[in-house]
């Protein structure tokens, strides 16, 4: 399964409707950081193509996926430069990639198997689709709402892409449900690793400032976690359960959704106080 190319382009964004009076400074910080991670999609495609060597179908899909991720970064970065004329997208991205590296020399998945890698990729798409849905709902600025709507739709489609390949590799490798759950939980825990914190630092830190992981993790959480609403968490938990091989509609999923939202609000409050 490959993705059809180019569902939208930068020219489809209504840039002429940009309204600076409706720009939220907090959202600007979040979008700047998001643009860094999205624009780095090419390195992730290299990693995935290495891990899935010999699988031309998946490699082609990974390259198409990466092209869309890069386009997301360009759109978000262009909006951030409109919202904050002092922001230099390319310079910030160089700062990000100078300090955060994807393991491009890896030939095996860090998840232990190709099926495990696809579980992790599904979880990433769960996070991004939920996040951009939340950011779009939180914004009153029309151009950002349009960008987030397009990006979120892409991320939902990316989830379906990786899930389709996951089903194939789950059959081939016989990965168990317990292992899938373990990988999913581990990848969710990695949402507080260096990538997001460093992206937030690279995009928002002052020139010459030294990166402090704890401080910038708190700053990222204080900004990003506040935009989620129950509907975003509920959908995300259902998608995560499906990737883990669990019932996405059952009682356990509903309980997990409520617990996840409470935890998110608690962590947002704690990070906000610390930041």
C-alpha cells in the first residue's frame, strides 16, 4: 500500500486570510516547535528505509509519507514567520538538527522487529493527529486553522498507512499482543524524550542559550498539553488501543481515556507551575 501523492500543497493554504489580531502567542511557540519535527521527516524516511530494506512497497510509502511531513513543516514554519516576523525557520531548523540526530546508520529497528517499529509509528501518528486537531480547535486564526485541519487529516491517513503494514508484519512475524502493548506504552513514554523538548528549545530559545532538558521539557509540556480536550484524548486512546491489538471501543479503552485525560491535565498544571 502506498499513498497517493499530494493531497494538498502550500498554494492551497489561504495565506491572504492571515489575521495577526487573532494570533495566540502561546500557539506560536507550539507551532514553531512542531515545524521543526515535521520538517525533519526526510531523516526518518532514511531510517525507515534502512529498517525495511528489501520491502520496496513500504519504502516507497515511507518516502511519500516523508514528503508530506516535510510539507507540514514548511506550512507550519511559514505561518510561524507570519505570526512572528523575528522567527527564522531555516536557522531554527539548523539549530534543531545540529543538536538532535535521528539514527541514520541503524539497519534494525530500535523496537526489535519490523512489526514493533510499525506499532511505534502508529503511536506517533496517534499523537500527531490528536495534537494538530487540538491546535486547530484552539486557534481563532483562520490560516492556522486551515493548516492544522490539513495536517491532522494527513496524520490520520498516515496512521492508517502504518496500521495496514503493521497487520501484514504482525502476521509474518507473529508478534504477540503483550509485546505490542509494551511497545505502545514505551513509545507513549518517549513523548517526553529529547526530540520535542529540543525542538521547543531550538525554535523558542534565545540566541546563545544552552539547552537544559528538564527546563525545556517542562516548557514544552506547559505549552502543548493545555490544548487537548477530552474528544482528542478519546480518539487518540482508541487509535492507540487498536495499534496495540486491543479493543478500541471496550470498557478498558473508555477507562483509559478518562485516566489519560486526567493525567494530561495534572501534568499540564505541574509543568505550568514549574515553567
